[in-house]
């Protein structure tokens, strides 16, 4: 019995110690810090930067095709026997040949065009990385704002729980004093249980949002917000001004320009090419028919004459690619204009809605105070009190949602204008 009691006491103390342990401190960041961390560490952005390296490698290959080249070779010939003609060695049994070739394209329009096309792809890769940067920044900002909104919901639910708990305590005191009823106590208890469940759900939502933010910034654990961001909407310039700031518009514009260049360069596939080469050679030992030292200079011209329509087919494919790029750019520009108009309207209307819902929340909380005071004075029933509690909670929740909508709409407007991230 003594051992059992001792073990029970130790287990109880150990369990209490475990429950008393607090979770490790969570990293808190401002919105700017979170966006910077996400862009720096997110694997998606790192993968996008590899496209730049690939495009630069292709550019180097295209440039090399227009530059001088040097090759060298060594060959060794071994005959079964030495060959002679009237005691003169015509072919040694072993003979080594050292050769080299120095050449350069002197006329290569298609290769020069390929070099310019590869430079376009480097620009596209850089703009694609900028577009990926914006997408990661927006996702991070959305997760950041979600944490703030869910925290506000937790605060609203905690206030509702405190109010309902106070009403339950009052109902119990009245029941114990013989002035209340069991039904009133059960109704008040039901409201407490409902708010407790809502609080657990809201707190779980906060934790999930914190984990999502931690994943975006590539942290070892969840991350939390350090404050409420303030989005300053700048004066909206003319359409050409804000479109030039959007990375997706710039990307599609560069893609259309590159496709246009490739299509128009199709005619260069019919141009002649010329390559000049200088080939020195050394043979050891020399034979009667070969010189020990020799060289030659060659200029090779090549002119396409007939290819059964292959180049015309390639040109049509390139024209189709250009048309697709042009139509994609036109569609994106139309969508961008719509995004800006919708974002502007959403900001205006959501700000007005937030002001109205905050006023409604203040009024609902005032009604709750009056109803609670009237109930304690015996002028109303607890049904009216519980109804006022629910309405106040719902009004506060609606105000929190409206506040989140305002921040999201401001973020969407800045993104549509190409102003986020800076």
C-alpha cells in the first residue's frame, strides 16, 4: 500500500510537471520580415532562380557558336612492315600525325539570331523569377493576415465566454438562493459550452495558420505575427505606369517580344553561311609522299536550296507561338485592368462595411449590457440575455471578418498595381 501510494504520488507529480511545461517560444515577425524570409528561403523561389542559370548556360552555348574555335588531334599509324620503293621508304612502319584546326564563322546569320534569342530567354528567366517572388510574397502576406483575423476571432470568443460564464454564475447563485430555476441554469450552461467549443476551434485555426506561415518562411516551427501591418495605397497612376510595375505583365511582354523575334528571324534560316578554317599539320617521320610540315586555309560556303518545306513549317510553328504569346498578353492585360477596378471597389465598399459593422457591434454590446441589467432587475428573462449574448458575439465576429476583408482587399489592390512586394 505504501509503495502504491508513493508511485501514485510520483506519477501525479510527474504528470503535473508535464502539463506545467510551456511550449517553446514561437518566433514572431513583422509582415516585412516574414515576406523577406519567405523569398530568401522558400524552395519555390530557389527553383525559379535555377531557370536563370539554365538560360545563361544556353546563351553561352549560342554565343560560342559565333566565336572562334580551336581543336587539336593526334593520330598514330602502325603498318605491319615498313614499305619501300628502290630502297626509299615510302611509308614508315610507325607514323604520328599532329594536327590542329582554327576556325570561325564569318557569315552565320542564323547563329547570330540564335544568340539574340538566347539573350531574350535570360530576360524571361529573370522576369519569371520576379513573378515567382511576387506569388510567394502574396501567399506569405495572406497567411500573415489570416493569423491576425483568427486571433481577433479568439478574442471575440473569449469575451463571449467570459460573459456567458458570468451569466451562468449568476444563474447558479439565484438557483442556490431559491430565486432561479434549473432551466435558466441549463440554458446559461449551454451557452458556456458552445462558446468553449468555438474557442477551441478558433485557437486551432490560429495554430494552423501559424504553421502555414512557418512553412512559407521555411522555419523549423510555427511563426507568429508581431503586429498589424498598415497598407498605404498610393495614388493610382495611368494604366501604362502601373502595368509596367506588374511582374506578370512584364514577363508576358518579354515572352511575346521573344516569340516575335524568333518568328521574324525565320528568314535568316535561308541565308548562306561561311566558315573559315586554318589547319596546320605535322607528320613524324615524314614520308616521300608527305611533307613534315604543312597547312591549309579553307573557306566553306553553304546555301540552303531545297528542303521540301521544312523551313516553311518551322516558320509557321513560330508564327503560331507568337500569336499565342500575343493573345496571352492581351488576355492578361484585360484581366489586370479588371483586377484593379475590382480591388478599388472592394476597398471602398469593405471600408464602409467595416465602419457599419463596428457600429453594429457597439450597439449589440450596449444591448447586451442593458438586457443583462434588466434581467438582474427582474424585467426580462434569461432567454433575452442569451439571445443578446449571441447577437453581440456574432456582431463582433462579423466586424472581425470585415476588418480582415479590408486588409485583404488592400493587399489585392497593391498586388494588382504591382506595388507588393516593394
